[in-house]
C-alpha cells in the first residue's frame, strides 16, 4: 500500500481535487478566450464583407482578411488542443476525487477500507493524463496551507510557476518537502 493511513490518503485526494480544479479552470479559460476571439474576428470579417459588397473602399478590406485569418487560427487551435474536451475530462476526474474523498471521510480507517479506497484512487489515476508537476506541487502547497499542516512546502521557481499549466517538467525538480 502506498498510504500508511487514511489521513495520508485524504491529503493526496485534497491535492488531486485542487489539481483537477485548476486544470479544468485553465482549459475553460482558454476555451472561452478562443470563443470570444472567434466572435470578434467573425464580426470583423462580416463587417468587412458587407462594406466590400457596398464598395466602401480598399481601407476596410484588410479587416476581413485579418478577421478571417484570426478566426481560422483560433478555431484550429481549439480543434487541435481540444480545450473544452480537456476541461470536461478534468471536471470528471475532479468529481471522482471528491466522491472518493467523501467516502474516505466517512470510513473508520481500517486496513480493508484503506486498501479499497487506495484501489479506487488507482482507478482514477489510470484515467488521468500525464501530470504537470509544477502545478501538482503548487496544489500540494495550497493544501498544506488550507489544512494548516506542519508539512514543508515544495519549492517552485518563478518560471516554473508561470508555465505550470504548459510544461510538465520533471518530478525530480519538485522533491517531497521535509517537515
């Protein structure tokens, strides 16, 4: 077993809940940003098209070209990355972690219950995409603060903090903090 007690398992679940919540929010933000850019770029292209039909002049034709290119670029990015799909995946993982955390909270901490909960956590982890270790370490630190624990925090350099949702980094860069 990876966890010696229910409290260790609950701590890991709390970290995972925060992690999936932050990943979901990250992808939702990108999806909404792409949607807004699409609305504005599409509107610009439509305005340029109508002024072109009305023969308002050459100075408005660039608006349609730029708007159309921006629309194509952001929609291609959304299709390739799949912001909405990734947000929904992390939402589902978030919900499964919360459900398991509630179940663990209700149990008495017997070895059988701990083993069963750990098996369920492994099933959740099986469905997780590869981890972003700077983000995980940030969630670890948030959980330590939120629960008022005396655990040490993991050090995260500012470049890794800024790019925690974009690059996975190496897990060795974020060793477990010492108490």
